[in-house]
C-alpha cells in the first residue's frame, strides 16, 4: 500500500531558495534549530562565566579581564533572556511544531507558510538585536530577564540601562510579534488543516500541547508586547506608566512620574508564568508520546492527559501573582494566588503519576530518547515539587529571590525542558537526516548530563536555604554564613563545567551522525503517529499510540495512518 | 549538515488546488471533524472554499485575540493608574490624575466608525449573496463585486473620515496644551487613541487591498476571503473603539 | 534546620517548623519517585531478559487504577492543601493584620546602594522628606526637610537597632528603584517599591547581629547593598535612642536650614 512518493524537489531555486528563503516548514524547522543552537551556545558560555566568576571572582577571563559587578549582572540578564526566549521558547514551540506538526495532523503543509516564514525571520532579527546589546556603549542591560522598572525605565539607574536596555526591549518586541504570528499559524493549522479522519480525539498529545501553548502564546506575548510598548514610551516619550512620582537617581531628584512599578510586575508575570508553561507543555506531550512508544503500551488515560494539558494551560493564566508575594501586592491577593498555584500543581501531578504508572506497564526499551524522557520526568518531579513550597506566601517570604528559586526553575525549566528537547532531537533526528544518532554517544551524553545537572542544581537548594540571594556577583559583606557556602558553590561550578562539557558529546554526535549515522529506514522507532508515515496523503484511521502485541497484525503497533490506494494515473483523488 | 528530508519531498511546490470544484456559497456543510469514511473527501476537506475561508478567519481571529489582549493591557493600566495614587515622601497622598475633557468631536467620530462598520458588513454580505456568487463562479460577469464595491468605497471614505476626526481631536487637545507626555491621563488618552488609530490606519490599507482584490483576484473565494477578513478586522476595531470610548467618557 | 541561619524572630520558630516539614515531605516524595523510576527500569530490564516474548497489554483493572492513580493523586492534593492551610496563618498574622499599638516604629529606605533606617523620635511622627534635599555626602541621605518640626528629632541611621521582645512595625520605602529588604535571620522579606509604602511586622527575640541584604536586583551595587540589624536589650535600645536623639537635635539646632546644593531636574 505504498503510495507513489518523492517526485524530485522543485528544481532551479537553488540552495538559498530551497533551504534559506523558504516557506517549507521542515526547512524552517532546521533554521529554528540552528537559531536555538546558536542561542544555547551563547547562553551556556554565559552560564559558565557566571559559575566561574562566583567562585573565582578575581580570575580574569581571556579577552576580557576581570568581571565588574555590572558585567556579572549583564551576563545573568542575557543568559536568562537567551535561554528562556531563544532556547526554551524557540525550540519546543517553534522548531518542533515546524518539524512535525503538519505531518502529525495528517496534512502536508501549514495553513500560512509565508506567515510562518516571516515569523522565523522576525525571530532571527530579534536574536541579532538582543546579542547586539553586548556591543553597544555601556554593554548589555543589568536588570535581569524580568526587567523591573524603574531600573529598566531610566537610563541613569545603571550602566547598560541605556542603549543596552533599548536593544533588549526592541528584541522582545520583535520576538512577541514573531511568536504571535507563528502561533496564529499553528492554531489555524491545527484547527482547520487536519487531514481526513483526524478528529480531535485522535490528535497526538504533542499536538494538544501545541494547541494549548499556542493559545497561551497569543495571550501572553500580546501582553508582553503591550507592556514593552509602554516601557518604551516611558523611556523615550516622557510618559510615566511605570515611573513613580518622585525619585532620586544618582543624586538627582526627578519629579513628574506618578506611575506604578507594580503594574509592570503584574503585566510581566501575566506573561511570564504562561511563558514557562509554553516552554514545558510541548515537552510534557512529547514525554507521554515517547513513553508510549518505548514501553510499547498505549498512553494511559489519553483523555485525562488532554484535559490535564488544557487545565494547566487555562489555570496558568491565573497564577502570575505567585512571583509577587513579597512585592507589596495586596496580601489577600497573595493568599488567592497561593491557592490557584496549588490548583495548577494538581493537574501537573496527575500527569506525573500517569507517567510513573506507564513506566510499570510495558516493556521499556532503553533507547536514548527514552533515557532522556526518563530524565525529563525525574527533573520535572525534582523541580516541580519545590513549586508547592514556593506557592505558600509565608514560606516564599523567605525563599523568594534566593538560590532556592534558582534551583527550582533550573531543575524544572532548564533541565526538564532541555532534556525534553534532547529527547525530541534524538527521536526526530531521522526525519532530518535519514539517519539515527549514535546510541553509545547518546547514552554517554545522557548519563554525564544527568549527573552534572543534579550536581549543579540540587546543591543550590541549600545555598538558597542559607539565604543566598540571586544576582550577587560575590558572596561578600557582613554575612558570616556565606563564606561557608563557598565549598558548595565550588562544587556547583565543577558540576556545571561537567554538564556543559557533556554537551560537546551531543554536538559532536549531531554533526557526525548526519554523515555516519546508521541509516534509519522507514520507521525506526516503529511509531504510530503520522510523522513517520512513509507515503503522502495519508488518512487517519484511529487513535494515536496503539501499541502492544494485539494492535497490529504482524507488528506490535498499529499506525495511525492508512495510505491512499494508488490512483490510476491521471486521475485526481476527488 | 546535509539536510535531506526523507519524507514528503513531493509537495514542496504543490499549490492549493482551490475550488474542490464547488462554488463558494455559504450553504455547503464543512468537511466535518473527520471520521467520514469517504476517501474522496480528502482534498476538499482541506481546500474547499469554505475550509479556506475558515482557515483565514481563524488566523485573523487569533491575531485579533492577541490584539484584544494588547488593548486590554493598556486598559488595565488605565484602571490601575488612578487608584495607584501614592503616598509621597512627606506622607501626603498625592494623585496627579487630572481628568481630561473629551473633545466633542469624538462623538461624531464614533458615529462615523459605527456607520463604517455597517457599510462594510453590507459589502461583505453582497459578496456572499448566493445567486450572484453562482453567476460569478460560472463566469457570468461580476454582479456580486459590482454590488459590493460602492459599499466598500463608502467604508474607505468613512474610515478616512474617522482618522481625520481623530487627528482633529488631537489637534484640539494640543491646542489646549495637552500632549502625550503632559500628564498621566493624557498618556493614556494618546496611547489608547493612538494605538487604535494605528490599527485603523492598517485597516485602511487592508480595505484598499480588499477593494483591489475583489476586482483583481481570479478565484471567487479569494475575493470573498479578502473582504471577509478585512471586515472582521474592521468590526473588531469598531468594537474596541466602543469600549475605549466608553472608558474615556465614563471612567476618568 | 542546620542550613538556615539561626533564627531570631518570634514567628521564625513557626516558620522553621513549617519549612522543615514541607521540605521533609517533598524530599521523601522526591526520593520515592526517583526510586520508582529506577525500579521500573530494573523491572523492565529483568522482564526483557526473562521473557523475550511480548505479552499483550492487560487492560488496567478499575481497582488497580484507583490504587495507582486516583489514590496517590488525592493524597498528594491533600498534602498540598495541608501545606497551604498550615502556612496561611503565618501569612495572615504577619501581613493581613494591623501591627501592635506599642510597636517600635522604624522607616526603612532603600537607596542605590544602601539601607537607611529612620526612627521618628519622641514625637512619634516621621518628618517630611523632600527629594530635592537628598544629599548623602552632606549628611542628609533621605532629604529630611529642616523646616518641618517633626523632622527635627528624627534619627537616621545606617544600621537597624531594635529592642528584643517588642513588636516592630517597619515602614518600607525606596528612593529610586525597587529593592528587596531581606533579613534572613528574621525570616523576613519584602520589596521596597518607589512611590509606595510597605509595612512589615515582626518581633525580634534573640539579641545578636543579623545581616540585612537586598534581594531585588537594583543596579551594579546590588550585591553589596547590605546593612546590619542589631537586636539589643530594651534598656540599651533606650539609651542608644536617647543619645542619638540628643545628637540629632544638636545638629538640627546648629546648622540652620541651608538649601542643600543639589541639582534638580524636572
Ligand atoms: C532554559 C533556561 C535555562 C537554562 C538551560 C539554564 C542553564 C544554566 N544556568 Fe541558568 N538561568 C535561567 C535559565 C536557564 N539557565 C534564568 C531564566 C535565569 C535567571 C536570570 C535572571 O535572573 O535574570 C538563570 C540564572 C542562572 C544563575 C543565577 C545567577 C544569579 O542570579 O546570580 C545561575 C548560577 O549558577 C545559572 C546557571 C546555569 C547553568 C550552570 C546552566 C547550565 O545548565 C548550562 C548547561 C547547558 C545545557 C545543559 C543546555 C544544553 C542544551 C542544548 C545543547 C540543547 C541544544 C539543542 C538545540 C537548541 C537544538 N543560571
Ligand atoms: C518550565 C518552567 C516551570 C514550571 C513547569 C514551573 C512549575 C511550577 N512552579 Fe515555577 N518558576 C519557573 C519555572 C517553572 N515553574 C521560573 C522560571 C521561575 C522563576 C522566575 C524568576 O523569578 O526569574 C519560577 C518561580 C516560581 C515561583 C516564584 C518563586 C519566587 O520567585 O519567589 C513559584 C511560587 O509559587 C513557583 C511555583 C511553581 C509551581 C507550583 C509549579 C507547578 O506547576 C509544579 C507542578 C509539579 C509538581 C507538583 C511535581 C509533581 C510530582 C509528584 C506528584 C511526585 C509524585 C511522587 C510520588 C508518586 C512518590 N515557581
Ligand atoms: Cu538594592 Cu538590590
Ligand atoms: Cu510562575
């Protein structure tokens, strides 16, 4: 039942036309992946600068020299911004859907290919503008990835808050437009371009995640865009949405103003919290799918998972205040946000429990994508469990902005998120190159990363409990307890170096397997979802994830697709 | 890295075949949510005129949802700000919220905008008028377009009139010495009306585009889509304006 | 709790207790869940070795579903709710209720990059502050208005001195950007937001010296924006206050209001 396939690709448009200025979603996926890779390399190098500076503050960096305190803050800001926006939004929310979303819903293209391509170019422009911040006078902004005003609203408050901050704002603005555009395209694609037979009940869980996170993207990034526009007006048009009435900045009294810095906090976190779920939901969907594949069992409670995903997305819009418990917000609001945050932990826990249950049901195969999925679950639990502690205003009043929070979000966002990216890349790599990635290297990468990541981020909890705040270039001052943390910090740095070194294995593997990898063949993971369908114009015949010996006739899985019978030549299928 | 796509190489250049062989009138049921056992529904499900229209509408609506949030955020600032009256360093409650008298011309502008929404809706309906669409589709002239065009033209004029009206309102305010940066309330007034006017400005472009499109586009359904999406956008802007206007008038 | 700095506040005892059991609970959940993952891996490896032939999937029986999914979820939800409920009281007493009448009143001001503490003096009224008069080198970091009678007896200090055993009402403000007022030893944190006044109540119990930090990134000196809290006995507090009072009044008396030489910008 193989349909005729692979007519030669469009001739004569040349490499540039086919691979670069293209509207083909798979080529765009590669471009997005390369962009993510560039960002992750810069971001990781910056994180190493952070780690090294924290334990050897007086050691000069090659080509730069000794870091000044403002340089440290600039590095942290750029690290956070690059990682959150250009790695953990771009890869799971733009690259992966471009790679497989149309195929997974049984169609061959996006609803709006040109819009899709435009979104990529905007994202790239945004990346360039952001990185340019390093090279403008006074360097990159120092106000953290959250950019609280008035620090971010008045250039005089510190180095980097002039041109650097403008770059940051401009980059964020561009990114918002791109994110909304690409999400509008995904929404239209999922809702209106599903192939024949692809009803909602048959959508793979990854698609449900992308549906949810795309809806969140439209809402969250529009909010951020409006907030950024207002901040821009404050900086350059003399308004004062976020600048309070009177201020004394470097000895100079300013009057006017009358705005509310808290308003920015509300707007930013109304974006920020959905954003963290935008970055993890695709990973959660992928984890379910991969667990099914590699345990050869259907997803447990498909419907429950769908409902949980949608609930997380919906509740995610109502919990932003948990980042603001001690910001001077109304204390009753603190209580309410604590409640909603606990509420969102429940569907997340339901998903975790389902994954754990799935682990015990099947015949697990320890392929690299599976290992990374297990790592994802492990980190998601490790990082997620500190969530309910932070969600209690009374406890957060101690833990807020300490390394406890840094540990929380690196485990749940950075490590769980990045591990799900790895799982996705190892799993879908054959779609890109026709080859499998090297398993040996993959496993080495996994184990070293796992140990490195726990070694890096687990001890941060203790530093946080000791009260060590974020954004401190050095553990100095009258605080006696901090010097005793130096050994812990040092251990963290060594672990982080190991962790980063492990990524070299990954990079090597990615590039070497493209030439030398084992040929993957038609459906290397014996998967059921459409992206592995060998022909074109498939029709969906049933649920996703039908695995198990009884499912197929000869195989232990029943693909979702059914290929169209070959048509007599010249006859269109209509 | 040799990026060889192993699958789906075929359809790089595939064009949407379009019609699915049926005229784009409104009555046809859509392809349904799948599960239909008819192989032949395949191509029409994804590219029938109704589906094409739905797809464009979806994209426009998602964009508008984002836009709605954008305005909602501006408005939220509007609500936070006057209540965020603060206690100054001398422990005095300071509020610098000076209500701003709305230039009366805004009432006229509002009426104009409402009218334009009406005209574009008439134009839109003309383009979906079944008998005319059938004729167009069969190649018997362009009755629907002919009927829609004057209404569309009227919308463009009204839209231009509205923008001029807004411009006059700003002029009147700045004649009173009220500029963007003057006081918090004027920030809001100018930000909100400015952002809205910018949207309408884009909307005018869309209208002109639609006007050209209904004459130029070869496929009947593409003409419909051009006008339909523009009118959705335009309606949304009218609705946003009504909200903003009520806000400016009542909640200073 | 050996990781936390020693506690010196009344509510800190409750806080430590709560944090302790919360951490215990999630630590064991963490351990159990990781063990479960490893166990699943081991079982799978053994199953693979012992029976190479695949078994058809057994549909999960309803009781098994209850036992392995619903019950744990309910238990975990109950745990979350217990966490929230037990800690809510602490939040309510510290943030949702008015401070004690006899509280020591101190105003905390965050400035890039220092903390200043102002005691209202004998009249128990904070004097007026004028941003234009701010001039730290000239000894007026907060811009106290010398013409305001209330400000004459105000004491401005770079360290926070408090008596043990009496409730304290801190009034939080900031001159420039957002700062985070954090006393780890008092289990206390609240942002100081410019243009807004915040309040914090607590009762220091154990005399000693406690560091005060800034936990909201506020510029290049954020990491060194630190101060000290000294909790002393009531009598020493009184005598300190009295001596500073005398000093404050003396200086206020001999340098008559001279407009401080600061530039101002609209
Ligand atoms: C996705 C998010 C992400 C990721 C991956 C990381 C990764 C790391 N981070 Fe970071 N971090 C943040 C998000 C992230 N961080 C944020 C938001 C902040 C707050 C900023 C602020 O306060 O403003 C922060 C702050 C922060 C601090 C606190 C600084 C301070 O406040 O003083 C520290 C300190 O140790 C730190 C360290 C590290 C280290 C050692 C890593 C290492 O794990 C790095 C090793 C890298 C990897 C393991 C990734 C490899 C991944 C790939 C190679 C994927 C490739 C695939 C494709 C893209 C195709 N980070
Ligand atoms: C992908 C990213 C991501 C995810 C998924 C989460 C998930 C959660 N987060 Fe996190 N969070 C961040 C990213 C993320 N967070 C970031 C980036 C910040 C800091 C931003 C900044 O300040 O720069 C932050 C900060 C943050 C704060 C503010 C802290 C502070 O600044 O003071 C809070 C407070 O409530 C919080 C809560 C939660 C909760 C309750 C969850 C829940 O959704 C977690 C749900 C998961 C679980 C509850 C695990 C369930 C496990 C089990 C049930 C185990 C079962 C065990 C057995 C069977 C034995 N987060
Ligand atoms: Cu002040 Cu940080
Ligand atoms: Cu959050």
